[in-house]
């Protein structure tokens, strides 16, 4: 019986998380935690959908943020 090969870097996640800390979101996208706070304050991003504050830590839902970005792209006329 052969075991599955383990990843070369075991600390590297094998799945993409749905929620990440705002600092990690900044690493991935360049969008700062302050920009996320501004979007929350202005009602552009909704708590529980695009972002969340849990135990005084700001999280961003990557999938919902990506959907929001896609919705902001200009529509091309045919």
C-alpha cells in the first residue's frame, strides 16, 4: 500500500480559505485594511457578506470581494 505524496511545503495550505484577515487580503490584492474599513463604513461592503469583525480582527471574504470587483467592471456594449 502506497501513501499519498505530501506537499513539499507542509505549512502551505492545500485549499483556499474563504475568509482571510485583512492583512492577508492586502498581501493578495493590494487593498489595504483601511480601504476595507472605508468600504464598510460607506455601506459598500456589508458585514457578514464581504467582511466581518470578530474578536476585534477584520476579516474579508475573498469570494464575495471578488464578486463585488467583477460587478464594478464596466459593461461592454455589443
